C-alpha cells in the first residue's frame, strides 16, 4: 500500500524521472566509450604504453561487475534517492580525480572510485523508473532510458577524437562536472526517496560468488583479446568464472533471500529478452569496438575521421528512436524481435564486405542500416524484459537486468577483441603472438563470427507467444 500511494503522489514527476535517469545513463555510457580514443594521448602524458593505461578501463569494468549485484539491496536499505544522488556525487568527484591524475596508479584508483559511483547510479536509476511507472506508460519510459546505451557507444569515439585532437584528454572527464551538477539538482527535486518495503538481510555468500564469477568471466575475456597474453591463461580464468557462476546459481536458487532473485527467469518474456537477448547484445556491442579499429588500422583513417564515420550510425540510432514505439505497437514484440534480429545480424555481416575501396555511399548505407536496426533491437529487448514483471519483482528484475547488461557489454567488447585475435592467429598460421598489424581480412572474419552470435537468439524469439508484451504495447 505504501509503495502504490507513493507512486500515485508523484503525479507529473513520473514523466520527468525517465529523462533524469537517461541523462545519468548517457553520462556513464559516454564516459565508458569516449576514453578509448584518448588512450594514446594519456599514455604519452603518463610516459607509459597504451596497454598500461587500459588498466584503468579494466579496473572500471571490474568494479561495476563487483558492485552492481548489491546495488538493489543498498537502495532498498537506504532509499532510492539517497543512493542515486550519492552515486552521482561519487561519480563526479571521481571524474575530477581522473582528469587530474598524474600517473597510471592515480588514474586507475580514480577509475575504481568512478566505477563505484556508476555501479550504483544506473541500476538504481532504472529501479526508480520501474517502481514509479505504470504499465500504460512503461513502453515510453523504457524507451527513454534505453537511448543512452544505444547512442553513447557510437558517439563516444567521435567525442573522444574531437576532444583529444583539439583540446586535452583531461576534458574527457572534466566535462562530466556540469552534467552531474544538473542531474544532482534534478534528483533532489523530482526523485522520491523510496526504501524497500521488506529489506532483506544481505546475502553475503551470493554476493561474493556472483561478483567473483562476473569478474573472472570479464577479465578472462579481456585477456583473451590481448595479443601479449596466453590464450590458455585467459581460457583458464574464464573456465574458473563459469565454475564459480554455476556454484553461485545453485546457491541463489536455494537461498531464502538471495542477492539476485532468479525467480524473474520464470517469466518467459524476461528470460528471453535478458538471457537469450544477452547474446544479441554482446554481438551488437562488439561492433562499436571493431568498426573504429577497422577504419583506423584497415582503412588508414585518423581517430577523428573514424569517429566522424560513426556519426552515420548515430544518425540511424536517433532516426529510429521516434519510430520504435509505433513499430512495436503495430507489429508486436515477437515479430519485431525476429525480423529485426535477422536484419541487425545481416547488417553486421555487411561489415565483413567493407574494404578501403568500398564506395562511400555503400559504406554510409551499411553504417546507417546498422544504426537503425541496432536501436530498434536493443529497445525491443529492454522494454520486453519488463512486460510481465510483477511489482514485487521489479527491484530484483532491475538489478539482475543491469548485472546482465554490464556483463554482456563487457563480454561484447572482449568477444570482438578475441575474434580479431583468433582471426589473426589463423591467418598467421597459429603463431602465439600473431602479426602485430591486423589485416582487413582479420576484421572481416571477426564481423562474420559476431553476426552469427547476434543471429543465435532468433531461435528463442520464435518460442515467444504471439501476444508477448501486449500489456505494455497496447495504446492507453
């Protein structure tokens, strides 16, 4: 009763909440992707190699993996607004420390702190929207908070290239400050402070097992993409992650108050969109990693001009945003997931046929088509995940969704790097180190494998009922 009355009292604020969460989500997503193009300049500033600076990216990713599973419990215990606002403050302070860092150690430490803020910021923000949005407005709300994850990975390299070329890498982090201040003010005014109705005890064992599994999986995949790391070592770490993950699942299924409530996977639409859709998200997220490298290494373009090409993909993302809701309402989630899932796989496959001699109009067409289909598929899977979730499971569903999203995003980037390395090894006859310079054919095979991974979940989409998600897709 308390939660329902709190929701009703929000009134018009429930319309504002998705935009506040989207702003923080965009800030976090952009910060994750924009740093890649700044690495060479940062390495020169720290007097080290780019690989040493990339430790900061890895530290950020692993911090997210550790803390996201516990974000829902913290929000239930201390209140959503308190945790959300605190996360923004931590993220802002860490951004300033990152931009002021004078060494790799200081930068890595600041990135860990920034990961702590990001781990609380995005999952709790999604929880706030899920708790305070009725089914009639859920489609619009989820669409609003989804677009940052869609647009940031393709805008990030462009922004990073622009900043590092015409300013300094420090501004990659300092630019977060004004956005964070505005977001914090909006949180204080509009976001309700809702503690959980039944705050459970912290499942320490489940937290340790699930976080350890995520860290091992993500770190193992990240190592597999490095040319200076043994594939045997990377495979062993990933294998350990899978074993720990199986132990974690068994514990979560038996625990009375698990840190991650796996009961949400009994809902078919949630299981399909989060679990099976995770394979598609991993494939989709590999493309923003592979394509800038293709343009820079394979085509010989600068980081800035490579980023400009990705603006074509960004325009496709934005162009589809206005059409997403009408399309899902007109054709239904199942039909869109099947048809567009096939289309996005084909557009990724089209990257395998690109070469330095490809006419610019054909290149633009591939990039734009990928942007359109990418946007629609990510929005469809995200919205479908909340279609049939009951109110008492919304917090668990939000936390688990954020955990799976972070894992699939990290695995997507690592998967792309691993495919690129394996293609290089095959081309060079199995050399342990491969050719230091990737060839265009290496990227082509990486895109082929990525396309197949993206197409795989289509089998699961066929098993959805024809009216899947009808309760939130229908008109008010």
